[in-house]
C-alpha cells in the first residue's frame, strides 16, 4: 500500500512538472505530448492524485503521521524526478518495473 501511494505521488509530481511552462522537452512522444499540449487537465489530474494520496495516507497512518508521510514522500519524489528527468531515466517502463519490484518486496517482507 505504501509503495502504491508513493507511486501515485510520483505520477502526480511528474504531471505537475511536465505541465509547467518552464519545462522544455527535447523529445515528446505519446503521453508527454498530450501533457505538454494540454497543461490544465494534467495539473488537475496531478492535484487530484496528490489529494487522494494525502487522504489515503491519513486513513492508513492517522492524521499527523499521514500528513507528515505525504509531505516527506512528496519531497522525496520531487527530488527524484527533478534529478533524474533531465537524463531521461524516468521512462514509464522503468518506473513501472521499479514499482513492481518494490511492491513485490513490500508484499513479501
């Protein structure tokens, strides 16, 4: 569950980041082209995902712990996406593979 919440936060932050006017992509294909062409729905979707993850963190961990976990998670995925995005390491296939690995580890441990 925690891996899923952080994964949703990563998607929300990436949507916010890619819908910014300051973001310049050297190549935009598929989903990235849609996000950069229509920034308002991407920002709305990112905000909705972030709100959903905040509510789910609060339900899972309690009020104060949930808010703190959501803030720390948002800082973590924000730093991760800002550092790795210019190098094009954050492709959807690699992010999904990492999510699957972490989800399996969370279930097994």
